[in-house]
């Protein structure tokens, strides 16, 4: 349904493209994308939702190039994008207004949009958040509400940019359960290997402007230190 075909992108004043002749197709149910900071992971997702345009190549949606505003509107009805920072996604005074904004843009009447928003919040375990002040929420609460704003539009593809940034373990576990319960394609950028191991079944790596599928898992030992290290404890795999 969604594809980048031989795209290249160079940031202003940069000497070389951050992505070069890259092709990527959303075809796995749960795909993860890894790579070092600055390799172009976020740029890739921005290209896939039309936030930036490639210098070369095409964005393909349902087999057709995205060339017009109508094409982009139709794409964004079916492709949801969770920003790395929830503050970039939430702008309304209250939670219910933020979550209802998408359905309103899709043409639902105010009462219908509010009902969709309330039901979406309920499904995410956020009942009672409707009249909360958005900017007063915790970081984890903002992340879940930002996800609700996307799911209220009933997308078919979900793109997530570092969704566990600044989340505590409890909220991360909650997010894992939510994502695993969704019946839609997901592409997740993350540095959190544990999170990816629970939410994806295919990994891709961006390296030197190109993307490659990781064909094998490599099992290795981590040595680490923390305050509870001298007490008996267990780490979830």
C-alpha cells in the first residue's frame, strides 16, 4: 500500500544526501527500523507521510505516485504518524478536543467525532481523560493521547518514531500491549531493542543512505550495572 521508490534526500547545506536511491515497501505486518543517530530514520518516515519531498524518486500509495494535494489527503487518511515528541502532535486545550480533531477533519459531525474520540480513549484505557488539560499530562500520558489522536482516524498503516522515548517501564509495557492488539501494519523506529523484540517480527537497518533487511538475529551478552545489581532479580527477555 505504501512505498518509497528510489528516493534521495539532502538537507539544506549538507554536502551529501542522507538517503540515496533508497527503496522501501510496507509489506511486513510489524517492521522495525534501526540505525545510528543521524542515519536518516526519521527522514524516511517524514518522506513516507509527505512532510518532506524527495529530491529524486517517488512516494507510491496504492500503486500510484503521490503527486497532488488530493493524493496526499487520501494517504494521510490511511497512514498515521506518531511523532517522536508528543508536544509536536498535541495542540488543543483538552484531550477530547485533540482526539476528536482528526474525525472532524474526516467530515464527521461534532457529536460523532466526540463519540469516536471517547471510544478511542476507552479502548486505550484512558477513560476519564476527556476533559484533562493536555499540556498538564505526564510524558507517558501525552504519548498515549497522541496515539489516540491517530487511532481515532482508523488508519491502516501506523508509523512510529522512537515511541518509547522518555517512557517509564510501566507505560512502555502498556504501549507494547496496545500495539500488539492492533490489526494494522506498523513501522517502528526505535533504539530500544527490548521494545522492538516485543513489537516487530522484521528488522531493517539504515546505513550510508540505504536500507537493508536484517536477515539474522545475533544473540549476545550484555554486561550492565544498576542500583539493584547486588540483589536477586530477573530481567525479562
